[in-house]
């Protein structure tokens, strides 16, 4: 299984305001994600991130209609979308991936979901789209218990709209 974590953030690594708003992020970030998804088997969101995407409007959800979307949720849920599967643990996630032959996994938040993949040593790559915006308070890229991971810089890409994309390989210990 190959897992890439990709997130849009402010220049200091915040993915949303304290209230959960992502309005400061460029819409270009969503297009970047959609472009990446062409090479992936599925997209993974946390439940709060998925609710945010739904709140943006049907165009955002329709853009994912041909993508298997796996949502991490603390409570069992069923989906109104035929391409969306809810899971409540890494074990259940692995089971779904095995059953559906999903090997190229694209994780795009939120902070808890990103960290869950790192804590379970499942992430191979981290790609951060740094947006030209500064927040002093908000939601970090990663959260939770103390965690250390050594990363190796793979490349830096100057994107449209002042976005700087940084690619890191997660080093194995």
C-alpha cells in the first residue's frame, strides 16, 4: 500500500481557522487534489473534512463521483453517496482496501486523520501546498499524541496563485 498525505495550509502549517473555516485557502488547492486523484485508487477524509467539502456545494462532491472516498468517523455511518464508504478504525480501513484492491491511497485530512496514518506507519509521502496566508491560531496539519517522523525533501513546485508545494518522503526507521 502506498499512502500519500496531501494538504493545503497557511505558510505556518494551519489547515483551518479555530472554527474550522478553510475560506482563506485558494480554490486552486482543490484542483491540485483532483489532479492527483487521477493517479490514485481512493481518497481518504476525516468526517469533519468531508462535511466541510459537502458544505461547499454539489460541484465539489460531483467532482469526486468517480473516486472511491473513504471517510474516517468515530461513529458508524452510512452514506447517501454510492462512492463513499465510512470506516471507524485503521483495521476496518485496511479491510476495505484489501476487499476493493485499493493500493494507492490519497489522504487529505483533517489533522486527526493525517496523524492516524503517521502513527500507524502507513504514510510514505507528505505533500503540503503552502498558501500565501498567515494565521496565528487554527487547526494544525497534524494533531494528537507526541509523534516524530524524519522526512526527506523530494521536490519543491511553484504552483499558481502563489502556492508553494513541498514534497517529502517519510523516512523509515
